[in-house]
C-alpha cells in the first residue's frame, strides 16, 4: 500500500477492510473513495467505500454484520441516500454503498470529472475479476470542469436561487432565507470562485480546505455572506452574497467571453432591487 494518511487508525481500518473483503467470497470488489484515496485523511476523516457484492448474493448480504467484523458499531442505518452509514466505537464515521457488482462496476468510469483517484491501485482493495481495477484507472487523471459551460450554469443557478432568496426574505421567513443562503447559494458561489481560481480539486465539497485553497480576498468575500439567523444580519448577508455573485459572474464573463443576454442583465438588476427593498 502506497497511500499513507495522517491517521494511523484509519490506515489500520483500511488494511483490516482489505483483509475482510478478501476473506468474504460474496464480495467481487471493494473501492475506496474520499480523503484517504486523496492522501488528505486525518484523525477526523471517515472511511468511504463501495462494496461490490456478487449479483446473486446482494439480497442476503448483511452489510451491518460484515462491518461489525471491522470494528464495534455504535450506530448503523441506511441513510436518506440509500447508503449504509455507520459510526464505529472510536467515533470514526463510515459510509458504505452495497452495490451489485455487475452494473455497479460498469458505472465507475461515468464518475470522471466528479471523482478523482490519483492512485487507483490503492483505492481498489479487492478485485477478483480485474474489472474494477480497469474501471478505477479511468479516474486516475484529474479532470477540471469545462469552464465555459460550467460557469454559465453556475451563474444561472445563482440568479435563480438568489431570486428565491429575495422572495423568501420579503415574506419574512428569516430561518428559511438563512438556510438558502448557506446551504444552497454559498456552495454555488464557492464552485464558481474555484473555477475562476483554477482550484477545483475539492469541487464536490467546495468549502473543504477553503482556508488553504482560496486567496484571502475570496475568503473575506465568503465570510461577508455568512450570518447569524437574525433578520437584519441575514438581509445584509444576502445583499453581500449577491454582490459577490455578480462580481464573480462579471469576472467569468470577461475571462471566458460569456454572452450575457439583455434580459439576464435586467433580471440581475431586478434582483438587486428586490434585495435592497428587503433591507
């Protein structure tokens, strides 16, 4: 194994998972993803993996019982995304996809652009047929999102969701506006910012390592878009958020020669007016 993290406990758990997987004939393959495969794991990281079960054994494969061999569990349940989520006795979290090997392994190459496995030979803990290693190797090369179409998509998303934010604020729903601002608008802004800074390694979780990845000026703009769930603070943060969105959009338009239709420019001004009216 060539991947080492700053968390010996996680390294040991991965090694034990490898041994357990090889000893269980129902498993055709096991693929790790997440911080361990990126060499970024630390004492606060979790363990994330796909368990590819032979198609005719999936129905009777007890994932919880399998993972109890890995370490004692304090919690195990199927989460809202259909993933087996666990908490081990040392408070390490885990997420395990129990997937039929046939179609599941074939799906791996479709993750290009979303999942990066810089060392696929380390991410593949078990591969009885050779299919999984071949599929994982297609994720070895990092692919940054295509900038022009992605920037246009993000600008439209920010426009749409900020308009909703303005309407919610006008209705007086401070808590809902607070959630929209932080859970929906902010991740889109951070993705657009990362695209502009050529820093897309943490694309799917754009707040990850923000302090190291983005310049101080961007971090300051992001901080200005955050607020406590008090009406005045949320309204002020929403206006700061929209200002930053427009500045990022203008920078993207200039860099990639994006065409901004007149009706979109008008809509942007109307959103600014709505947000100013809610102050």
